[in-house]
């Protein structure tokens, strides 16, 4: 994370570079004014000296541009470069003021701009030193050129102009410092708020992952009895065959050994399915046929004991359809929706689910239709809200649909609901088809050799 002092150093570098860009314009303007006065206007006798000052501005500006070519520098170096630019500019401006009329010079007002620049580049109290340097340089130039007369016997106008000019510089520094201080406080508050927002976003992501994993464990708990039954059957077969082998070793033919291996493979497959499902949801994207995704979800739901009382019809589209998805996340969504549908038909006379897949334009649809009681209209707008549930206490967390909605949304899809009391519910997962660029990119990544 970028610290506040690093942000300030970068801002100082940006301001110094902006100051250099502005100085190109100032130097060229001085040169153009000197040439125009020499050839056309003939206002000032020192136009040749003014021309040399303009050239000097361009030369030392080129030097500062080279010094600021480094991307990062420390605070001390930045302060030195700031002072160097300000002092040289004030010196050049003092000479130009002396040669263009002294206290009546039209350039006297340009010192105000440099007080603003000093407030931008220098620490708050140091900016007043910039005003003091301006006063010293201008006073010295005017004194040595005889443009500040003594007080006896002459008008006080030049000295009054100087006093007003000095007061203007001091007020300019004060106002610029006040504005900069307010801006710095505002920037500090923004940095602090951004840090808190990032910390809260990180916490929310972690909590969401925890809720997703919790919902998986809830589903696993609902299917626990079915899992035990699925594993118990091949274990019973293996035990029977081992007892037979113990009593009659001569009857262990190759066919029976093959049966033993098949039963062991069945157990491994069940455990593999459980492990894959219970694994924390990752962000791995894959290209997967829509039918494979649905069949994987149906294979997991068979562990639920209520599944045996429900007729599940498959109505898959004959048109093949590939999806670019996060398989673990989408399998959890399917299992959540299927278990909800099984809950919904629990009181139906002939409980039935229809699982359909369709390809519609640039979208792939997976719909789960049940013949349950349906969703009341007053609940329909709230079913995707976290912790909203119509199930009895202890039968649901109210997070399943909310998490499913979030996971589908991250895949670039949506969940549509069509339901009415007495005619069941259809939940439809709508996912976008992968674009040609996505498919090519996935094939390119898959084709890369693995690193040993």
C-alpha cells in the first residue's frame, strides 16, 4: 500500500514538472517581448539584456527538466529543486522588473504567481521565505539602479507602491497556504477513507467465502444419510465377497476380483465427488459443456435421501453448448437450486422435477421446474435477500439463494424466477455463451506445457 509521504513525494514531482512546462512558455514570451521591443516598439533601452535573460531561463529550465527525469526522489532533493527553481525565477523576474520600469513595471504583478508556486512546492512556513527573497531581490535591484529615491524631499509614491506590493505578497502566501492546508487535510481524509474501504472490502470477501463454504457444509449435512447409504452398499458387497473368499478361496475367480475393484472404484468416485464439492470455491475458469455441468449437479443430489421419492426428468437441448465458467461455483448453485426444489415438492402428491437446458441466442439456459406449492407474490421480491427464508427454524439458513445469485452474477449471468401459488416454480440460470476470443484464449492457455 502507498504511504501518505510517498503520495506527497509523487505530487511534488508532478508539480515540479508542471512548473518546468510552464517555464518554457515564460522564457519564450520574454524572448519574443525583447525582440518585439528591439525591432518595433523601442520602449526599453535594455532589450538586449532582456533577451539574454529569456535565453538564460530556457537554459536553466532545460537543466531542471533533466534533473526531474527520475521517477522517484526523496523529500530533501525535492525541496532543494523547488528552492532552486524559485530563486532563479525570482532573480530573473527581479532583473526584468528593474529594466522595465521598476516599481511601475507591469511585471511587478507576476511575483504574486511565484508566491502561489512557492506555496505549492515548499512547506507551509517556508513559503514566507520565498516572499522575503522576492522583496530582498527586487529592493536590491531597484536600489542599485537608483530607482528607489531617498525619502527627503521627494514623493513617497514609489515607497508606498513597494509597501503595498510587499503586503500583497504576504497575503498571497497566507491565502495560498490556507487553501493548500485545507486540500492536504481533505486528501488525508480521502486516503484514510480509501484504506478503510479497502479493508472492509477485503473483510466482506472473506466473509462471503466463509458463507459459501458454510452453505456447502449445510448441503453436505442434508445429504449425509444418502452418502452413508451410497458407501454402505459397495462396502457390503466387498465384505460379502471377502467372507466368501475366506471360506472358499478356490472360488475367487477373475470375475469376482473385477467386481471387487468395481466396488472400490465406486467408493473412490463417491469420495472424489464429495471432496470436490466440499473444497472451498476457487476462481478457476474452465470451458465446460452445459450437460456435463448439470449431470455433475444431479449426481451430487442423488445422495439426498428425499431424492428417491422425487421423479427427475431430463430435457436436455440437442444443440451442444459450451460455457466459460467457474465449475465449483456453478455446481454449488445447481445443488442449492435442486435441493430447494426437492424441499418445495415435499408435500406434493407426485413430486416431480424437470431439468432443462436450452441455447437461446447468445445465452445458455438451465431451468429447474418443480410441481410444488409455488412462491407467494409477497415473497417473490425477497427470495434472493440474505437470511430470508420461509422454512421452519433449523431447516434453512436463508443464504442459499443469496449466495447462488451472487455466484451466477460473477459468471456474468442471472437467475430468473417464474412462480405462482399452486403451479410450482421454475428457476432459470441464464449464462452467456463464451465469445470466440474467450474460447481461443482458453485453448491457448490449455495448450501451454506444464512446468515440471
